[in-house]
C-alpha cells in the first residue's frame, strides 16, 4: 500500500501527518524533513504564544482557524501533559491617536468570537505596573506553550502509531503520475498515494517542482528579538502588545514573558538575505537572486518602503529599538537589553507586491501545497492539519 507523505517536519507538517494517520489508520504515513531535527525553523523560533484570533479579518481562515485552533491546542496539551498556561494578554494604546484603532480592534475581536474587554487604568497598573498606556484591552484566552515540545510529542504519537519520520532527507523532486506521486530525495525515489507539502520557507520552490505555478514568492523576513537581562525581567509580568497597524500582517514590537520566565521584546521585521538567514551576515546568493528577480519584491518595496525603513532603523540602531520599547515600557534602558535568537518568517508575496494576509493552500491532484502559513499557524496547526487531510483525501476531479 502506498503511503501518504508529508514534506516538512514543522508543526503544520506533523499535525497534518497525524490527521492523515487518523483518517486512514491502515495506510502508512511518512514525514520527510530536510533538517536533522524537527521544528528547526519557524516552529522552533517563535514567541510561543497561543494566539486568540483577535487580529485577523473576520471570515478569514486565520480568524476561524485561530479561534478554534487555540482551544484545540490547549485541550491537546492538557490531555498529554504538555506544559502550557493561559495568562491572557494586554493590547495597549500609548497615545490618544491610537484609541480609534484600539476600539476597531475590540470590535474585530467580537466579530471573531474572541472574549475581549476594555481594561481600566487600575487593572492595567495592577497587571503591568511598569507599563505606560492610555487605554487597553484584555484578551483572557491568550496562552503560552513551547511549540518545539508540541512537535516532539506529535512525532512520538506519529511513530507510536506506525508512522515514519525521516530526518536529514531533503526532497529534490515531486512528480504526479497516474495513480501515484513520485518523490525523489538524495537517498531514493519512491511512490506515494497523497502528498501534503508543508515546506515553510521553501514552499514555493517545492510547488514549482510539481510544475505548479504557486502564484506567489516566499520573501523571508527576519524577526529580531532582544530580551531583558535577568535582573530587569520584573518589568514585564505577562504578554503585552501594541495596537497593530491594520495594513500590515506584523504585530509590532511586543513584550512576552515566556513559560521559562524570560522576557522577549520584538520582533522587528527586516528583509533577510537568506531564507534561513537568522543572522545579519547570513547571505544566500540563490535566495537573494530569487528575491531581486521577482517583480513583486520591488512592488512590495515601493508599497511598504516607509515602514521597512523604520524596521531597518530599529535593526541597526539600538537606540531606535529601545525608543520603540519605551513607548510602552518607559523604564527600559539600553543596557537592560541583550540579543536573543532570531526567527525568519516565510511571507508569501503576490506579483502585485501585496503581502498575502491569510493562509494559502493550493491543491494539484494528489498533491496539496501550503503556500502561506505564518503566525498564527502554530496556534491553529491542529485544525490546519485536519483541514489539509480532509481536502487531500477527498477525490479530486
């Protein structure tokens, strides 16, 4: 019997593999991951927040899957003893000019079914004494978890149920044939029944291997974090977010105390010169050339040039990053911060230069490609996996 195959060992890929296994328990499932470990990229390099679904356009996949996916993730963790908690979060306005956006965000949250309420000045001070804000919202359903640990448990369940995880095995070819899909790796070529491609930073390239036109190009954005030195971690008690820019999919510089007690500040979002470029000096000639040859990249630069310049300034000029943090946390000093590991967001960009603002899936026969799944994909991963499995196992025309 031909196996179902998932390309990619991040949280979306593993959730998809488990869902396929549950839908067809008698059919083998194989996960192919090019790295030596699971969750090596976006999954293992994020803030660990279980998002509530507050920000996303009503009716979008992000909104519907995040709201229900957050509850599914909490229930899943509770059933398996995976540590998590639900401290809630504050979203704050730091000036009167932001109040209309804060109110619009509250209304959006209500439309998405997110429990959100206004925070009184006394409650803001009680929750976060060091914070400066003129108004705020409380979102009680926001949680925290270690998504790398979630992936480890998903992998254990997959293999315990008879699945196979093949690490250090990059896919170099995907070709649909009559009744099967041929996959080529450095080690072998073999046939599959159905294939879900959850390739993250490489997703558009993997789509083109099948002859499909993904219609988008992955543009990597490095999210650079700082963290508070231990003796200043008391300045932040929980999760604090600014009012986001509604025209951008990024949430701005925020303050997050993790399950481990460390406080991260950020990220800013700057173009990376490599799809897996976690340091400024990381440059991939191939990745850079791909970006520079893409017309959508230049249109994106024109569209978001002012915002991008601000992000670059905060990246290279430490006092600019500190100034952004001090809008919410005025007692922070430059010496209170130290560098923290960065992540890279796989952001799909259309030919018109617009950032794709929702999850994007494209099926071609027996192959389904996940072409855009940045945050809140980790939050929604269990439901994304079920959706992919349901669609993939439905016979296509």
